[in-house]
C-alpha cells in the first residue's frame, strides 16, 4: 500500500531510510508535473538538489518522471542552493516553476521536496495542499529525457552584478573596489560556512570577484551523522566561531543547507543573528546605495530593525508570520527588504525569494565600505539605536489549553505583565505586547502542533528571560 504524502510549510520531508523512496519520489514528481504541465505545452521545469547522498539520484528520477508528462526539464549539473534555482526560474519566461530536492535544515537523515513558483517565490501552504491532493497511489512507470545545466554561474553573475550596480561600483579588481576592501590597511578576510550544504563554494566565488578574501569550512561530502546540522544557529556555528578567531577574519558567514537562511559570526567569535544582519543590510542599501522602499516582516521583528527603518525613512509593514501575507506584500511592490519569522531575507530588487547568500554579500559590502569588521558595525548600530537581546521559547501545552488560548487571544489585553504595563497590543498573530522601553513579548500558537511559540526582546538578558517566563505563564493560564 502506498504511503501518504504529507507536506509541511516547507514542503514534503521524509526519512531517507523510510518514506524517501524511489516510489514516493516518482509519485510526488508526477503530481507536480500534472499540476504544471497543462499551463503551456513544453513549458520548462527546473530541478536542483542539495548535497545529501540521496538527493542527486532523487532529482534525476524526478526529472525523468516530469519529462514524461511533456515538460522540458532542466536539472542542475551539481548541488545547487535554492536561491540559484529561484533565479533560474525567474529568468526564464517559459518556466512553470522549480523543484528543490533537499532536507532543508533538518538532520542529514532527512530529504524531501520544496517547490518554487513561476515568479521565483517559495510555494505556499495552499500550493502544498494542491500537491498532496494530486499525488496518486500508483507509481508512474514512464520516463522522459531531460538535460543537465549550470544553474550556479548565472546566479553568481547576478549576485556580483547586483552588489556592484547597487553601489555604483565595478567589481573584479577596479581601484574603487580595491579601496573599499582595504580601508584598514589589509585586505578584508571572511570565513564562509555552508555547513556541508548546497551553498558550498558559492560565497567564495562571489566574494573573490568583489575583492574580498574568502575561506571556507565544512566543505565536501555531507557528513553522515548529526555532528554538523545545516542550520546556521548555535551550536551548529560553534566551529565557525572558532575558525573566525583563528583566522583573524572580519566575519563568519554561515548559511543553511539550501542557502536560504543565515547566521553570522563577528570577529570576536560572537554569534550575530538575522535581525541585526537585517538592520545592517538595510542601512547599507539605503545610506550607501541610495535605495528606498518598505520593510516587511512579522510581529517578531526586532526593535532594532523597527528603529532602523524609522530612522532611514523606510515604511514598516507588519504582516504576521503567515508566508502568504509576506509574499502578497512583496507582490504589491516597493519593498526594500522582507524577512520571515525564521530569519530569512528577501531583497525583491534582486529576487522575490529568500536568499541567505545575498544577506551575507550585503553585510560584506557594508563592512568593506566602512572599513570595519562586523562586530564594530554591530556595536555602532546598538550605540545608535539601543542594544536589544532577542530570545525564543517553545512551550508544549495540552490541546484544550491551546484551544482556550486561541479562543481568548483576540480579547486578551493584560493590564500588566512581568511588572510592566503594555503600551501596544496586537492580535495579528496571537498576542503581541509592546512596552515603553521598546521591549516586547509575542505569543503565537503553532498552526499544526499544540506548541506555543513565545518570543521576546529586551535591553538585557535578565529582562528578556523575565518576559519569556511571563509569556509561558500566560499561555498556560490565559484566563484572568
């Protein structure tokens, strides 16, 4: 009996030793092809894959199945990050979309399929609902011909072009570009960490063309263990932190297994999260490149980002965590930067999808222009806007407690919490309480599991933890 195909927010995932079988891969690829093939005869489907041992085989099998449905199928010639796949789709007017065969940020024992829509944006929950409905029990046996193509080089060329054109400089060794990377008297050096993922070699190729010295760790065949998980957060970036200090680099640039999400390390070996990176990238695009537009993000958007947007004159649009709302806002135009609850970043002038590699490039350009390593940029940002400490906590609740919170949340308006009176209350994505000093607390029920996602930000760790504890108490007992 065929196993059921169930998709999460980021697509279909399965354990390589269990449901990630040739039969299920073929069934999923056939469903995608039947959904997209009727659009235009011979329309093009792009397929890319990450570095996990099973993913290239799965990508080639998916390509043969999709090609049998009349699609023109092009498969990346090697492991390829998701932003490069999205760039290939958006650059081809005859493209119906893309398939990324990947395990994402999950441990190496998992793999699956993520979809990219024809405009380059990530597939949404409704798209995966359609995919689930289209999967048939029987396994297709027809196969068609496809071609292997280089998806990396055009994407790398575009990253270099965007970084250079935005600033009005010429990359590749011009006197001006060299001066940008040499304000401290030495060539700027960074450490890249693809965490054994699909972005291996990409950042060094881009940065060398921008006259930035780049080294790379965690490159090679995907480790067949959980010692390094392709998720750019601590503890998985601990080795990057050490490598940065050992090499006396200006920064460490870590991206996840698909090149979509990112986390940076400063020259002192300190982790720098996506929110501070977003604020620095925003300042670079506005103050150095002269760009403008809205900043779009969820309720968990950092106070630093909000203050930076206000100071730079960038209108702020808070959409809630829902990916559809975020993509809708990007589609409305005039967006400078957009970010997700998970910390991914999109610059629609470059690509309407999320691109962790671009985020790293923007920060490198900001460091080069300032002639200062990442830690100094963060220190200056916090001196100007105020230091903030962000934290998250997941609390598993009984199903009836979760349901009670969902029912009561629209009317919740606590007079005081953690000893302070909220000055802002929002029910856009659960309950968000803002305080006069810029600190805030957000309680968001997970849409699929009985888990309360609690986020908080404050000027110091003790106050942040106090807010997180108060949020956990409120989630457990929402009744006054």
